C-alpha cells in the first residue's frame, strides 16, 4: 500500500537494534517520514514479541503525540533474549502508517548470568609512579624521565588464548567481554567487532562495562580458538593531570563468556578460566599517554587460531574479583571514525621527516615503511611547529610523551599502526627512517566515540565557517570515551569544561547517551558531603591531589551536575536524565548551602548585623577556579601572574552567581518533577542569594567589586542585579569592553553568555564587534593564525609567531558555537527535545546568509536565510510531529506545522557589524 506517512528510524535506548542492553525498562523512539505538511502524531500502537512471535507487550492504540522516549512497561525482560517490536501511528488527519519494525537484545542482567572467571596472565605488577601534586605537574622545571628510563618500568601488553571444539549448527553466538585494561579480541584469526579502547573509561571500581558481540559468523562447527590482547589503558596506565599509574589496579585481567545457541535449541558456553594460556606479544609496552613500543620481530602469526603452537605459553591465574561492578555497555564505543591524508611531508636537517596532516586530531597514524631488520623508527606527535617551523612538543608534564616506537622486521613493506594509544596531534616527526615517506604510505587515524553528527552551521563569512569547523574538531577529539579538557595533556573529564560546552556539543552531535553515561560516574563519584569532583572519573589520587586546594570541588565545575542534565533535557526531551540526577543535584546544593551558611571569609572584620546576616547567602569561601583563564590576567606581562590569579580575583563572586543559578535551575527541575515544596524552597533561596549579591558587591553606579567583564556577564545572565541597576551594570560591562579596544576579557565560565548578554542588554553592536574581532584575544584571531581546533589560551601563538606550551585543543572557548546555531543560525528549542521550536534568525549580524541544520529526535529542523539588499529569503524545515514559531524581524510571529516553509520579508540591515 502506498502510504503517505511512514514510521522510520526506530530506536531502543536511542540505538538501532542494540545488542546486550541491561536497562530493564528500555525506551522506544521513532521518526515519522512524510511528504505532507502539518503532520502530527495523534496515536500510536506498539507491540513487543519474542522471536517466535509470542506477544510480550501490546500497548493497544494510545492517544498520544509522544514519539520519543516511550518506556517499556510490559513484564520483566529476560537476560540474553532478543525482542522484536513494531509500531504504527495515526496522524492528525486520521491516516494510519504501516508497521515499522525493529529489534533489541537484552544482555546479561545479574551476577548470576555470569559463569566466567576473571583470569590474569602471568605478569609483573605495574609500577606505581611516585606521587606528585597538581602544582608540581605544571612547573616547567619538573624533570620528567627519559623514555628509555621510563621503559624500564613499563610492561608489555599480554596475549591470551584458548582452544575449544564445538559441534552443531550454530543459530547464534554472543560474546560478552570486559577487562582490566583495554582489550581487543580475535576469533580464529579474525578481529571481533571494531571497538577501540574497550571497556570505555568509567569509574571502574563502581561500574565496569562489558561489551556484547555477535560472533555467529566467526565460529564454525569443529575446532576454534579465541584470543585477546590486553594493555594497561586507563585502568593501569599513566593518566590524567599528574600521570599517575595504577589508578584502578595494577594487573591486567580478562572476563569473557561466549554463549552459543544451536539450531536444535541446545546451548553451549565457553568461558574465561584456567584453560587460557598467555604470552607477551610484540609490544614491549603500550601506555595510553606515553606511547607504545612495538617489535615486529616478536609477532606470532596466527596466534588466535586453533593450530597455533602455544606450548611455551604460560598458564593463567583464575582470580576471584567481585562481579558486582559489571554493567552492560551504555552509549557509544570508541571507533576509527575518519582517516586523513597528509597535507605535506618535509625533512629537517637532522634527517627526521615531519608529516603535517593539516588538522589537529586525536588518534594515531598508520604508516607503511621499508626498513632493515632491527631499524628503530620513532614517531613523535605534536600539535604545532615552532616559530621557525621546527618540530616542537608543546605539551609539558609527566608521562605525556606521545611517542611510538617501531622495531622493523626488515622484510619488504611493513605496516605499523599502534593499537593501544592515542595522541593529540597534527604533526608527526619520524626518525630512524632513511627512505623518504610518500603521502600514500601514511594516514592519520581519527578516533572518537561513535556519535552521529547532528548539526551543521554555515554562513557567508568563511572565517566563521572555519571557526565552526574548529569547534567541531575540538568536540570530536575531546569526546573519546569521556568528555575531556584536551586530548594530549590531562585528557580528564573536567566537569567545568563540559558544563560550558554542553549546549554547543548537543548541536553538533548526538551526545545524549555519551553524556548520560559520564553523568553516571559524576554521581557515582560524588563525595559523601555532596561535593562533585572537578574531573570524572577521578581515580585513586584525586583526594590527595586536591589536598592543597582544601576542597574537592569548585563552583562552576561541580554545578555541572545540575546544568548538564538540564541541557540534555532541553535538547533531547528525556525527563529520565533529570530524575536520575535529582538526588545528586540536591546533595550538591545542600553542600553549597551549608558552606554559604556556616562560613565567612577569613578577612571579614564586619560587625554590622545586616552585613553579617547576608553572608549566609554568599558562597564566599574556599578555593574555586573562578572565571578561569581571564586573558588579561593569564597573559599579563607580569611573570608572577598566572591562571591561579584569575581564580583568586573572581572566585567569590563567581561562586555566588553559580549558587544562585543552580538554585534556580534546581527549583525548575523540582517543579517539573512534581516536588512543589522543594521548588518553592529553592525559588526563595535564589531570590535571597541575588539580593545578598547585589547588596554586597554592586555599588550605586552599577560597578561590581570584582571589576571584570566576566563578572558583569555572569551577574546579568544569572539575574544577580535588580532591574533598577541592570542598565548601569550593563553600561559598566560595555565600557569595560570598549576600554579593552573591543576585545573580550572573559574566562571559562562567563564566555558562554557573552554574546547573549550583550545582545539582550542592547549592545548588539559591541557583540558583533567581538564576533568579528581579529586582534588577540578573539575567536577570529585564532582562525587567522591557522588554528584547526579551539585553543586553551587565546594567545597560544603570539602575533610574532612565538608558540606557547598550552593546549591547542580545548573545546571550552568553542562554546560560542551554541550562539551561532541559535542567533545567526536561528534555531532554538522552545519545548524539550524541539517538540516546539522557535526559528528566529538574527539577520543583522553582518552576514549575507546563514544556515543551521539540526537532526532532532523528530527529524531535520533547519533554517536558511539569505539577504538580497533589504530583503530576506528564509527557508525553514520543521520535522513531522513538531511545530514551530517563525519570528521575522524580531516581531512578526508565524505559527507553522511540519514541512518546508518559505518566507520573504523586508529587513533593512540596521547593524553593519563589520563597519
Ligand atoms: C584543564 C582545564 C580545567 C582546569 C581547571 C586545566 O588544567 O586543562 O580545562 O578545567 O585545569 O581549572
């Protein structure tokens, strides 16, 4: 039948036909496809059956316009079982779609479902690195050991294998696996799946994910063998700020269960146990951050095949670790996502060759070489060249070597691609290779968590398009397993960085499950007193590392527990993320409230009771990162000034602003979840904090005591000043920017609101000058200086070409991406998940045209406009089952349903931003 409405893109837990999930009440979503306009769903009918057709759950016809995140409410689901589901819908004109069909399979749900044993190959225990503090790590003078010295303490990854025989016609086979360390698997000589760095980085002690693979086609009746390689990964390797090792354990281990179902209905299980044998492989070591050393002469071919002679391999130990931390994989795996060809290759005078990939990435290279037996080829990775175009390692700290070493076999062309490391780089320096490298012989392998690209922004200004490109690349390269600050130095899940970048991230990619997973650990690692860690997962040294700061959290970082779920709820429309994090949010706020109420600054000598009374609404004690990295402070000529100064000078006011903001958001969330009393408490608290802030810090002229751009921005954005003073405060901000030659001077926490605040306060002209500013600090300065990602420091390369030691790949300042999509792009959510949107492109930002596209949970939402003299042509696409309000010229509102809509209207270009 030729239907005009079709149900497509069926997903369970936001994935297509997932295998091995352990969510007991998975959620269903679908999209509606139609050529017609104004389509809304009026009802759905969903049926779940077992594979043999037996009905499990039948909703009957439900009158509802909900087409995303519908929870399963049938009888308990069974471990390992595959379920089929189908759904059809009715639209608002009474048309019925055909059934759309899909499936999902449950994983192992309880400890009892596991029959495998943890096994450990014979190995030396990993060496624990001596303790150093965060401050020591950043000292330029810190003496890091040479690679040769380090190598003595590094251990080889291990190969493990087991032979087994099976007989019968295989219907299906599933492999459930996880490890201490990161693993790759082979069955009968073929790689299993394409995951990299599994299991993903989680708070392993609380939550270790296992992965499920469909290996039906890799097995055959008769003799088989399975093999696993395991390397240190995040579990044991030298990770995070300080490069400490053994953060979760010091021995590699494997847990694996192969389950085979034969066509005759019988089943068989092959598990990790004492029958496994192990041997070191060709790697002398492989450390995620340091790099790997691989000796091709030690390769053992066919090591995962049945006939391989493993006589000399060692027996493994069966160990009794608890299985209570095992959970199914949730969210995307890391995979090879892209490959890049070199832009150029040149030689330096010392004979080394520098490969330039033209783009900063996170990943590694694959290189085909010809060399003599035993030749040692070294690959060093870096993000920049120095002022004179020479190779330059910009990253400092302990164990951040990013260097891979290959020892050649010497037999024709051999190809090397490291397996258990990733680096942040654009340039690779190759030494030890005499033949010159041809472009065809090398590729950059780009690795990140496998998420769908959902957003696209472009406009008539190519420099802003380059900025958008750089933001996207900083996102891809910092979303490898967890959301990180940077992919070369700390590679840590800094809560503040993500809090700032989450709105932009949710435009560019479908980050929902990725961030939901990470939030799980933010909760898992919340401290008993409610503090939320500055980076997550934390690891064994976190508390000791933070000792010098006197607390375990910071304003603006810990607030991620409230802000990030809220952003996800708004953008993806799923209330579960609020429910799941609600308790942790409450605990965080109680911690902050306790601090505010019980502590006053040491320096306080005040005796006036009103002043003393309001102190309990100000979060004005303890250490915070403040408006981190304010350019004028961090880049001041004064050598004694550094990042900590921007923290100290702003922390008190920043903390109080975030306290108010979190109280308000939490009140909204409480209200939404039906907790009216709590909502009332926090709405009231928010008012009191704002009042106290104004009384304490804002003078009659609207001048705030910490007279920095960022503080004004936060105060205005978070409504910390009464309407009486708002104009004055905004004028102070405008003046500060003008006095700074129309350049921004905002840190991490305020920069996301910079453009919005200026525009809402009537200073669009200043906002646009900041947007097009090309002097440092500015977004386009970086673009003009050849950036391919967003830098940690606006002046990472100075005007005279001097290259600094900071990271060239920090997404935080890329948070302007959100504004680009919303303002010139013109797309905004107005109800959760874009069920209703607002299309209101700002056509007066000095562009001739702009276009924003977003794949929402309902389908493609887009807005594209073009200026022709004083006329604007606007094309809008609204996904089925949603509606939108199109706002022309900031005032004419047109309500539209789904489908394509064209508008043409007069709009004189009032603001010549570039003038
Ligand atoms: C990281 C940041 C992080 C900060 C804390 C830095 O070293 O790279 O991005 O948020 O520390 O202030």
